[in-house]
């Protein structure tokens, strides 16, 4: 386990009394120096489930299930390690993202409020009319205006086509709007949960638009299923397109720093942040470092030198300054 994460885990465990925790869910009876009850993990009539206050562990001698307070919550509540750790941390005053504490050790834990742990919002499904419109946009990517815009941004048409980019000449699902490139927001399984549009006529009014209120999707999300290679993460779609043109295959755009999907990165060892070198980017990196630690992810960052001294990937690519060590 990553050393900082192990430290946070230890900080949580030393503030939880496993007897109180389990006793709030199961009838336990004092037996010598331990507590005993019926095991909740297999059917039994004779108690073989023991909880040790001195060791802060439990063990069933019938089914051999054993562990600490976090292990019990994972098994009993059916949640993963990080969800259980966050829930316990919230109950005993440990901010799992920061590792600090506000309550004394061995605080009594009457219940674990898992609903207080931030959970992923369910995606807002797109209706058939919108998906039909998007498919027509994909077929329109070959329009000369779309090709000209991509060429001006040094983006290979074939790369944009492979990544599902579309083009709308003037209508936003039948409504008057502006010519836009259309980008799908997806889940790792490929389901489209949102659409994003970037106008191509150079006018600043409503330069960016999203079709739905859902922001849970990621551009090019299916590559997140490949855990064998480093995943490159950008804020914007053109940064992702530029990296793909530069030879990076596993790249996604998260549509802004607030839409990082760590739960989709479980099992991913290395993540390269290719985000802007500005004040917002610096603040995002600090937050992401703490979150990456919680999920056991090694976080790297594209350097200013690799960007040729400019702020973002797309600008470096367009100006021929991008220097990647792949």
C-alpha cells in the first residue's frame, strides 16, 4: 500500500473502537477478555465470531473471516476500501484527503453514515432524438468548414473521426445556434451521457456549450479500461486531440478540473496530468495529488519544458513546441 495512504488508514483505525463499531450492528457478549456473537457472514447457531478490544480485530472461527474495522465495514456493508475508509474517517474526525484528525483516539462510533460519503451521480441518459442528431453530426465531420477548422488547429481529421467528434453547421438539435464541433461525453463502457459543443466560426459568444446538464462523462473514456499503460488526462478536448496526434493513445479530457473521475481510475497506476500551467491548474494539481494518494495512483505532470514554455498542450502543439518523452 502507498505509504501516505497507509498512514491515513492507521490514523483512522487508531480512532475507532472495533467493539463499539461491531456491537452497534450485532449482539455481542463479553467472554473473558473478548466479545463473542453469531457471525454475520455465514449461518451458524453456536457463536464463533470473536472481537478483541485489545487487538482491535475480529475473527470468525467458523468461516475464517477476519480483519480490522475497515475490513468489517467492507464486508458487512458491501462497499469498497476507499468508500469504507472515507466513511470511517468522517465519523472519527479524519479527513481522508488530508490525513488530519479532530477527535480523540478510540472515539465511539455508533454508526457509519455511508450516505455522507460523496457518491457518483447517476448519468442522465440522452434520448433517442439527441443521439440520432449526434450520429448525423458525426457523419457531417467531413464538411469543409469542419475540416478547415481542424486543419487550423493542426488536428488530423482521422484522429478526430476516430474519437467520435461530429460537426453541426448551424443547428443545436434543431435550434438556431452556431457552427460547432460536437464532442461526446462518455462512460468507460462507451455509453454516451452528454454532448459538448465548441463553435468554429471564431466568434466569442457562447464559445462553449453543453447539450445536457450532465457533466459526468469524459471524452474518450473507454481508454480508461486499459490499466496497462499510463493514462494522460487533460482539461479540454483540443488538448486531448493534440496529444493523440502527438502519439499518445491513452488520453482523455475531463471537461474541466471539477470533473475528475477517480472511481474510474481504480487499478490505474500512473496518471499524467496534462493541464494548464496557470493558477487554476496549480490548485488543481495540489488537490489531485491528495486524491490520487487515496486511490493508490502515481500522479505525474507534463512539465512547462515539455510544453515549450506555453500554457497548454493545444497551443504547444499548434506552435510546434510540444516535446514529449514517450
